[in-house]
């Protein structure tokens, strides 16, 4: 059996090696390292894939989030509601811009932000909601868009983990993740579902005016060379990364299909295990049915009984199987984001999930033998 890795990027590279290496050579010969033709071509191709009017490439997913908030003109003191159970980048940029982060609890099955908790947290100062499409599936965008409309709020989708996922609305309409709110951010960090070979990110929007504003902000607030109309940042995708992304984008659906196939095999193996909760989706399906493309499994995350979780992590590691705990500490308990207004009773789910979650190896190169080995280790350990 091949050595099991948490993420395995080598296999994907082998498949696109010729194309990537030849693009790299062209770029190196042309010296068009920044904002070269590859960046523009990738932007157009991603707009086509997503069905969104504007893609604005930038340096990474954290910048993308920050630039979204700058572009919307959020001001110090404005409250921004986001999930307590996520990667810190989301809350970090809110705090950096001197906006007020308001963390709220998540839902038990999807791990995504809970619309009831959002509504409870809305005040006259609330300006935006940042749903994070955690682990690869959309948050409850029907409820979130309804709330935003009712309270006149912006919705910024953090789509770093959800690229390629499709959301099906209650009325049957479908949209790609990241094209539903007013604006969205994504990351092309190497281990993301669409990853480059360094840092990269992008912003998506259907709003022409906002897109124009954002294009200036990523480039020092310049709309005309050396005329700085707004305070901007320097955040660019470089040509080499764009070349990698151009090679991978046509394969993104196949990559996500492979992740779903691995998730399906995992979930089927755990079916009769009553002490494991497998991932489910907002639509109530398991995210792995043959027609379903609502979940792209950036992570495959189980819930197990909290007293067994850490021992299971150890057991897997002892047997050569890497795994992850995403995320071990609720954001509202992180030193940087403590706020005396928070009440522990409002974070019941997050407080429980941080003790129960375990993410198993998930990437496009997992084979059946490896998945069988991993599931057997988990089941034997829990039944011991
Ligand atoms: C990875 C990630 C980010 C940040 O992306 P970078 O490109 O690493 O800056 C933001 N939000 C979420 C949910 C992520 O998973």
C-alpha cells in the first residue's frame, strides 16, 4: 500500500506536468511575472466556470476577504457576523479593519453558521454576514440571503473551502458557491480544492461597480496610473500561479468527483457504526449521492464521542495514518478574539464540536486499499 498522506499534491502535478512546465518556461522567457496574460486568461476562465461576472485575482484568501470588506466600505465599529467554528482568517481581517467581529454558533450536521444564531446577533450596527462554506459545502444560503434582505446587510461568502460546490435553493434554482452573496473570497493555497504552487486568491462578484472598486483596491487604490483615489493594498496573483491554476481548473470537477467518491466510500463503511456521525448536507442528503454536487469535501470530518477523539487521533497516527482536528479551539475562546459580551451558553455546538471532530485523509489520490485500511483502523478502535 502507498504511504497515506493527509493531502497528496504530487499525483495532480504528474498529470499536468507537461503543461505547467511549458507555461513556466514561456513565462520565464517573457518576464511577464505579474499581471501577465496568464493571469487575465485565468480570470476569464474562472468567470466562465463559476458563471459570475467578475473575478478579481489577488495574493491569497485572507487578502481576498479583507479586500471584500474594504470594497464594501465597511467602517470601524461596524459589526460583522461570522461563524465561531472556522479558520481564524475570517475573524482576523474583520478585527484588522477595526470592524467588530460577532461570532455565532454553528449547526450540528453541516458545521456551518446557524441562521437562527445570526438573526439573534443582529443589532442596528450590523453591516455584514460572512458565511464560511466550511469543509466544502455551502452554508444555508436560502436563510442567510433572506436575513440579509430583511435587515439590509451585505453577505460576503468565504469560499476558500467550497470552490466547485453547487448550492440548490429551495425553489430548485442552482448556483455555484461564491456567486450567491454580494461578494465572495476564495483561496488557492496548495491544499485547497483548487490550489496553486504558492499563495493565491480571488474575489468574485456580479456587481459591476463593486468589481471596479475592488480592482483598484488590490492595486494600491489606483484606477489610473499613479492616481490613488482610495486607500488600497498590494495584492496580486502572479503569472506562474495563474499558469498552474489554468492547468487545474478544467480538472476541478473531476478532482471534486474523486473527493466525493472517497467520502462516499468512507461514509458507507461507517454506516453501521452508531458512535460515528458522518458528514451530512444542508439538504439532508449525505452529500455523496450520485447526482449530488453540493459538497466538495475539502475535509471529510467525522464526529466521535469526545472521550475517544484524542485517543483515536493517537491510534491513527501510531499506525501511519495522518489526520487532523479542524478546529481544536472555538474562535471566541482564542486570546486575540476574547470579548466580554460573549456568553458560553450561546456556543453550545462549537464547544462540543471542538472535542468531537476528526478529519480523515482527503485528497484526489486516495485509493480503495488506503480507505479500507483507514476505516478498518477507526472501526476496530471504536469497537474495542
Ligand atoms: C484557507 C482559508 C482562508 C485563507 O486563505 P489563505 O489563502 O491561506 O490566506 C480563509 N478562510 C478559510 C475558511 C480557509 O480555509
